[in-house]
């Protein structure tokens, strides 16, 4: 019954998205139409940068950029409906990396849009993340990952340093390892402050947090191996869940962790209720706005295999059914030259040269932390499969929650392994 209900809901969403698309007009309505239709997340950095640069592109080429917006939750539905219908409502779009497997058949290859030197200027993992079946299907707009944000004033306090060393036998410093992070979290949990927090809320973010710890513990080819087969038998996955359990048992995180998501944790940190948080790098800007020079940024912590994180890149793509392929590619090339706009709008970008320009800017302290984290060998993309969202939502997120509540990591991983094998027909 649940599966049937999901199919009905998906069908209704697709029809609604197609109706919405039809209301925008067609990207190929006239060969003489000097307009490019671009779909972006409403209120996001892609919309801001597109609007800020539209006049310059029109002056350069004579083409107007018509910007269509959608909330994140509806953006994929619109593009999936367009892909399935074979009709070009939009010429271009800015998408989440996770959508490539499902949208690939509706996207044009953008190989050759960037020069060799421009491709070399891409941050780590970006070309790989946008490549499907050997073809580059998107030009990166920005990348991001989790880093460690911490209270500088607490870590630099002389009394705290003395008390920490007396209790743990080594100097208090910004954590780089699991043990240091755990000790600091316990130490700063006092009064109305917790040492850190953990995303326990149902959804993708809790799974991402677990995978990051697994990567730090040595996991490679996360969840699904190079042969396409699921593999949760690697000890790293168990180590990651056990470490998360330890943080819960220590009492170093808020007791309502199962209801906490990224935004709630960020608010707690900015309100002075947390000493540390592992969060997306660009959150540094809002924290610094609230806490001033009390907040610092450091690379993601590392386990036995070193630093590891899950990138969160976005890409600008060209719809295969657009009749304006060549001018659309000119727009992609133009926007790559405007990449600094994303750093100004969001605090992240796609180009190494842009990161380099900002890495010593005290207002962007998170940039160096991101560079180190993204360059780590254990930082890796999530599996590129159409079924990842389903696996994440229906199997892995419940597994993480059950383990955090005290279930055996070994048992939960065994059940998840079987469920993913069934999902992928292995």
C-alpha cells in the first residue's frame, strides 16, 4: 500500500509540474526569439547571481535571460517533468548534484565549454560529480562541505585551558580528531551550554553526517561499491555509528537531537548554546554576523583515515531539447567567468582561483577550512544512482535514528544491507 501511495503522489506531482512548466512558455517557441529561459531555486544564490549578471550578458550577446524560480522542493519536479515530456520549457537550469542520475537523459553534454586551464581551476570532486557515463553534464557553480565552527573565546580562555589539561592530560585546542572532539564536547557541556549537537532529524542530513564519520573511519565508494553492489560490511560504517552513539551517551549533545536539523543546530550555536558544530562552511558568515570574533572555522575533524566530508556542489546544466544550444553554451561559459559572484552571495564558489582570492580575508575564515576539507582524499561524493534518495529516506535515515536511540550498529547495518540489496535487485 505504501509503495502504491508513493506512485500516486509522484504521478500527481509530475502532472502538477508539467502544468507549471507549460505556464512558463516554451524555450524553443521561436527561432528568432533572443531569450534564454533559466530555472533556478527561488531566493537562492543562483537567482541572485543570475539577476546580477543578466544585463551584462544581454549587452554582450543581445540575449535576454528570463529567470524562472521554484522552491527547492519543486525544482527537481519541474525538470523531471520536462525531461520525461521531451519538451524544452527551459534552456538552462541550476541543479543539485544528486539529481544528475535521474535527469541525465534530458541534459546535453557540456564537454568543451571550458578550456583545459579552466577545468584545472575547478575545486576537487567537481568534474567527477558532474560527469555521467563519461560525459560532463554540468558546469559547476559552487561546492561546499561541512567544517568545524567553534567558539574561539571558549577555546582561548585561560581558565578553560587550565581546567581542560587538568582533566584530560593534554592541552585544549581546536579538535582535529574524534577523541579531541569528543573530549572538548564533554568539557564544554555545562549549565545551559552543550559541547556540540548532532543531526538526528529524519532525512538526508542525518545520513550525510553518518557517512562523513564513515569516510573519516576509512570507507571508500560510500554504501555502493564500484561494482554497483551495496556494501555496508566495511568496519568503517560500524565505527561511525558507534562513535555517534558515544556522543549521545556522553550527554554532550541536546537530548532532543532526534528533532534537530541543520537550521536548528545553527540557531543554537548562534544563540550561544553550543561550543562547536559540524556544519556547512557557508554557515560561518551568519554565525560571524551574530557572534562576531567569538566564532572560528577549522577543517572537518578526522578519524583513523583522516579528514573526510561529503561535498554539496551545484551545477548549471543545458537542457537537451532546447533549440538554443550554442548560445546557451555561451551563457555557461560567461557564467563560469562570473563565479566570484557565488562567493559574494553564498560564501562558496567552484573555482580554485576564487577560493584562493578569499582564503586570507578575515571575513571569510571558513574558506581555508573548506579548501583543506575538500582536498582530503577521504572527502567523496554520495553514490550516483537514481535510487539514492529512496535508499537514504526509507532505509538509511531510519537506520541512523534507530542506532542513535540505542540499537545495535551491527544489527542495524545488517538489516540496511539486505534492504538496499532488495532495492537495487542484488
